[in-house]
C-alpha cells in the first residue's frame, strides 16, 4: 500500500513537470509565428499566450508540491 502511495506521488510529479514545461515542449510553429509578429510595437497574442503559460506553470507547481507531499507522507508512514 505504501509503495502505491509513493508511486502516486511520483505520477503527480511527472504530470507537474510536463505542465511546468508546457510552454516550451508543446509550442507549435503557428504559435511561434504569432508571437513573433508585432502590431504597433505590441503583440496581444504573445501577452495572452504568456499569461496562459504562466497559469499552467503555476498549476504545475502546485501539483508538484502535492506530489512531493504524498511521497513524504508515504515514506513517513511506511516506517
């Protein structure tokens, strides 16, 4: 049972890592193209996309903390 808890924590951390790296791993050519354009010195698409990436990374951070907490609890209660 304890090993399952620790594995669940590791799965949380794996998912969190992907969420935190989302903006770099899953960026399409179309997204890169849209972020490179400017209109009057401003790019609303880039701002919107960066806000989205930031929110996803924040969720990833929370999920990672939960994953570590689950792993710690699994290790503490196994003894």
